[in-house]
C-alpha cells in the first residue's frame, strides 16, 4: 500500500505567561514527538508546510530498529522545541480543534 513516514507532535506545548517561574516555563514548553508510518488514505493534504529538515534524521530504517527510533525521536523533539522557542510557525504548535 502507499504510505509515508511521518513525524509530528504528540503532546503540544502548554500556555506560558510571564508570571510563571523559569522552571515552569521550561516544563510547559516541552514537546513530545512521534514517528510512524501512515497510509496515504489517512492523510489530508494542506497548503501548510514547516521548513524543518528531518530527512537525515527520520529514515525508513528507523521504524524497524527500536534504538534508532528512540534516537530519532529525541532528535525530532529537539528540532521541534528549538523551532517553538524561536517563535516561528506558531500555528504548528497549536492543537487542532475540530
């Protein structure tokens, strides 16, 4: 079947305000990532894209080897958190509301 290897956000960062302590701000800014294979029929194309290079990190052999998958998840998480902290693409880090 036609499929794609997808990396995304499992747990979105929570709202942060100035009144929070630095420790609480760091904790609320965390992102949990996922990597999985998805059937094309279950994907919805949109006009939105995110300019993060994951091709070197997320490869097809990642899904077969659990240790490689864990390392790739950590790398994806780091890239997503860096992007979140810079403030670019804020729409990507908001939970989808249906």
